[in-house]
């Protein structure tokens, strides 16, 4: 099986982590999404393949992180602050 979300779909891991039924369902859905997103990478250029892999890794990390929503908000606020500071300089 693989690592990351796919690892969470193994029954022994589910039991070890004492995942709830909902968590098991979410892990399986995420693993399936990840498998689907990597289909067809062979047909891409090395640069496009790397870009796709990087995007998938970012998505997986954000999906697994309990603070993903907060982190996104902080990034958005930081960007808005930087934009406002730039406008003030102009």
C-alpha cells in the first residue's frame, strides 16, 4: 500500500490509532483522491509532473492538518497586509 493517507487505510493502523468510523471514511476518501490525482503523471513532462506532485503533497498536508484552515487564513491575511504595506509605500 503506500504511505500518507494510504497507510491510514490499513486495518492494523486504524486500530492502532483508534480511528473513528468517520475518520476511517475520511482517510479512505483522501487515499482514493490521492491515487486518482497521480494517474496519468507518466504522460507529462518532467516539469509538469513535478508541479503536479508538489500540488498533491501540499493538498495532502493541508487535508491532514487540523490547523489547515487557520493556516490558510493566516497566509491570506499576511498577503493582504503585505499588499497594504506596498500601497502605503507607493
